[in-house]
C-alpha cells in the first residue's frame, strides 16, 4: 500500500474538521492534542517537518513561510469564513486521495 498524507490542523481550525477527517480514516493531529497551543508558527513548522504532516491552516502567516521555505511537507490553506466545515473536510479528503506525501513537499494547496 502506498504512503498516504497525514494532516495537522493549526490551532484556530474548528475541531469538527479533525473529526470529519477521522471519519474518512485520515490520520490527523491538532495543535491542541500535541501540546502546541500558543506556540509560534516556527514551532508549528518544526512539528510538521519532524512528523511529515501537511498542515491545514487559515493563517496567512503560513503562506509567508511557504514563500521562503520550500522544504515543508505541505501547506493547505483556506481563508477563514469562506468554506463550511463540510467543504473543508471534502477538500482535504480530495487532497488526501489525489496527492502523495512526496507530491505535497514544498507545495501550497488552496481550498
């Protein structure tokens, strides 16, 4: 079986998104679950790099990080308030089904 994407959700992401992804059998962590609440974006970046997780964020700071760091395991972004929880879960599930972890390295996908 080929390797699949694992996600990490930034601290401002609704926890219902993690629940929705888990219902689809997708490996996901949240900032709260791994003890990174109130930690800097650089610390979040260190975590996703160490664990090879694609981060889902609604924080534009990660878009700036992506502009100077192309070695991250992948960033998925959605502007807050533009998509429903169901739409976000569907978008992330599609990314999970279409891309491999290797294909996401250094990439930013917008929902």
